[in-house]
C-alpha cells in the first residue's frame, strides 16, 4: 500500500525543465520517480586499501534501503587513500589533504545535482571526517555509515594487526626477531576487508560519529564483513528518507552537546589523537563553537575504561561481541556522563535509543568498571607552554612516564630522524623532534607511526620522547606529542629549537616547554627565514589555505 505521506523532491517541484528530466530518464528515472526525493549515496569504494574494498556492496545495500523507503537513490563515488600503505613515505603527505578532497567532492555532487538527502559511507581514517564535513556543508538530511572494522590477524596463537608489523620492524632492527619472523607477521596481520582493528583513528571517529547521533545505533562497532554491517547500510537508506519526512537536518543533531558526547566516548574508549583534529574540523563546518580547550575540560572528568589496542589487549571486534559502542554509551549515560536529550538520525534522542539497548555483558573484560578504570581521567591531553602556545596533543594511555626532561635531538625531516633511530644514534632520555611537517610545512601533516613504532620495537617507547608538529596514527603509543602549534613553517617556537636544548613534557601539569628564555627565542626568531611554501597541485593548494592544527587544519574561510 502506497504511503499517504510522500516526500517531494526540491528538484522536481514543477519548475524542472524537460532537458533536465531527459538526462535523468537516461539513467533510469521514471515519471513516478519525479515525484520522489533524490538521495545521494556517497561511496568511498576503492581497491587501494582493505578498509574500503567492500564498500561497493555496502553502497548497493544502502541504495536498496532508500529505494524501498520511497526515494530515488543514486550512487556516486569519491576517493580514498590508505594511511597504512603510505606511512613512512612521501605519500603520507596526501593523507590529511584527502579529508578535504573527500569533503569537497561529496558536497559538490550533492549541491550540483540538487540532491535532497545523503548517505555517506566511509571506512578509512580520512573518509569519516571527510564525509562528516561534507554532511555539515551540504545541509541536507543525512546519515553517515561506517564500513566497519577488520577482523584481527593471528600469529603464534595471538591476535595481531597492522601496528604489529610496524613494531616488528623495530624488533627486527634490534635483533629480537629475524627476517622470516617479520615476514610471517606481515603476512598474517590483515586478513580481509575493514579498517584497522584497534581503537585507532577509523574506529575512533566511527565511535565519535555514533555518539554524536549522526550514524545509526550500533553501526560503529559492527564488523566490516558481517550481516549486521549489511543491515546497517540498508537501514541507513531508509533512515534518511524518514529524516526528510521529519525535516531533521544535520544542524539539528550536530550541536555543542552532541560534540561533547562524542568527546566523552572517545575519552572513555582511549581513542586516537586525530579525534581532536577531526572533531574540531567537523565542528567548524557545522558552525559549532568547539575549541581545543574543550577537550581538556572533558578529559579531566571522563575516565578511560576500554582495554583496547594500541595500549590495551582487545580490538573493535571484541567490543562488538560484548555490547559494542552502544553498550559503552549506555554505561556512560547511566553514570551521568552523556547528554540524553540530543537528537539522533533515528529521529529519537540518545536516551530513547539507549533505552532499547542491552547493557554490556556481565562477564566481559573489554570495558573496565568505573571503580577500576584504566585511568581515572581521559587519555587524550592538550599540552601548552612556550614550545606550543596554541596547544599540542599527547595520548597517555598505557604510558607510565608523567614527566620527561631531556636534550632535544632536532630533525627537519622524518627520513633523517628515522635513519638516526635505526643507526642507534638516539639514546635513552633524548627528546626526538621532527619539525616542518605540520599542515603547511609537510605539507599535509604526515603521521609518524613508522618511527614511533620503531622506537617501541627497540624498547625505547617510554625512554625517548618524540615530538612533532606533524601527527601520529591512532596506532601510535608511547611517549609522543604531536600537533605542536604554531607549526615550524608558521614560525612557531618549535622552529627555533636547537640541538641540545632541554625540553620538558609534563602530562600532569599539561605543559610542554623548552628551557630557553624569551629573549633568546626572539634572537633566534630574528635570524629565521620561513621555508618557501610548496606550490604544486593539491599539496600546494593545501599548503596555502590550511589553518593551524589547533583549529582543526581546516581549508575554508568561515
């Protein structure tokens, strides 16, 4: 029986001309379809990464769900790049800029085709914030769907993942494992489709988006290769139609309180440092007043509960088995940590959604109780001081060192720093600094997972501090501080740091400083000349437009 309530397309409002209709008839649109809303299904399918290799099938499921609900759905594609494949190479400079390419391309299609609604499907690290920035800018009813986590690999009876390979390189260099063992780890780490399995950036951002209310309940922890994931996508296609019926827009869901819910869940799960960068950028697009200081405010009161990799034992699939992100949200909500009145893409509030959710399994070990947390406050900390006046980011989960003072070992490229580590020229107590790799200086703010993992593999993870105006992967753990702002390229104090200067990182005081007087810093500044900005292609455009990492490294001008 046909629905009494029909959602009309803004395109087919009686003003559309015959030539426009003719073009759509060529792709299968019928007379009856012209009375229905057009829904875009933004797919990040590609064969260049296991994170996204299955998204084509998920996009088809989404299209079927939207069509069954009464819409006219169209699949279109955007790009993806693999952080894991580009890590440690010049290709990593393209990773963060790809977030903005993804956002701009999705917004472009939605705007140019006058689409009425959107389902965006992302999986790898930059897909998720890219899709969410597009959703905020497109301003049509929308749902985000996560492609899902990969299953863990297995080696010698133990679960492993991609980070195991990076750390294996350090162990191999240290003589702890031989080449055959390293290859065995390499060949077992990634068994199929899906995003990296720990609480790394993709799983962190998927969890944040679900907590924000912009994806369907349960979708962030449902594995990539599962019936639940297929159902997520079909349901998302239907859900966006209902958002059109109810005239619920992203701005109605993406409020300041919704972002605070997202930060709370990220802190409890022990998420990636990249969450700070990406949530700031999404908030900027949504015109929500979120600042880097909000993260420390929430960090101070939210405990770290999840025993998840990289600093813990378990992976996202384990969390799925014991109740998923919804189970964690129910636990946090009942303890007073979440706003329950925030609207979500179900058309219901967070509290209404959670009322239908079972609590975490009683005998589970993935999520610690409040009386025995992994840490009494959150693991993501914003540090400030004369080395980083605008703020920098540290992830202290699993790190036993609260304060480290040591001599700066300064490098202007990751390659030079990596060679120094591999040649055993970096010693216990050193502060290894990699600069001119920020958003402008990189350009592209590359991640330093390779070198941080090598340090861990060589047993130096908490004996050498690693500082950078670049970023770290969600898989990074150890004594590391990234996102130092202002960056060296912009004349931030990190540009004036010299070999041997004493640097102090104090996570308790949330401070990062160098033992250099203001007068001496001014002397050094006077003789400093900024390197020329990169000019060619997408990286050149990015370098000339991107903002500070403390503001989310955004590229527009709101």
